[in-house]
C-alpha cells in the first residue's frame, strides 16, 4: 500500500484521501484485485477512525467483507482493538457484516465473547443482528462456547440476563437480512 494512503487511513484524514484520489483515480482499485489484503478500511477500523471508515465503506463497500492476511475483517479489528463505536457504525450500515467469517470461521461476535463486553458492546451488537448468536466456527462453536472457553462471565451474564435471550433463538438469518434492507 502506498505510504501516503496508509498514513491518511491511520490519521483518519478524509481530505488526504481525496487528495490522493485526485492524483490517481485508481488508488483504491488494487485492493479489489487481491483476495486477502489490508485495506484502508482495515486500518481505519483498527485505529478507531470512524469518519474515515464511514467514508471508505461509502466509496468501497466491498472492503467491509475483505479479510486481511490474518483472516480478520474491519469489524473484527474494530472489536479486537476496543473501538466499539466504529464496529457498531459499520454494522448499522450493513448488519450482515456480523456474519463475516474470519479465521477459523469466527465472526466478530466470537471476538466479543473472547475480549469481553467492553462498553456494553455485546448488547448493542446483538441488538443490531440478534441471530448472530447462532453463527458457528469451523469447530461448530457459538459465541457462547467461546465465552465459556475464555471464562468471560461478563458475556455469559449479559446473555442470560437479556430479556430477549430466548426470543432470538427462534429467529433465522432472514430477520437479520430484513433488518439490513430496512436501513
């Protein structure tokens, strides 16, 4: 990746991004040609640069589903780095991003179950797409399995105490897709 493009993403500079686009209208094209790559959206999400991330998903929606070389999407990275608001904004734009399978088939919700319920992220994440609790890894583990494995009682407690905890079990992926179409 061009160093000035990387710098713009790390600093969250939308104006620098457009300066680079004016110089070379194809500056973002190469990212779509590579299957596993760190995009500017990955960088912005991992740094919590929400405005830049929103601009990128607007310009290049395909970047949101791209995995980097470690098998992580931008939403995975935002969750992993503790940027709850960035992760949630990405989900507001496309709630199906909650189902993007990364390394070992893990979704962003599996990551929340590993790192914990910081800033009430779990409730808000499940509010955006409740059926993501049913997604399984390549080892057939749900996010609840992951919470137990990592002794994340805060995650289990939220799931048990949630008034909707029984309700979401009957919902299918259709609910999530319908939710994303309404936005």
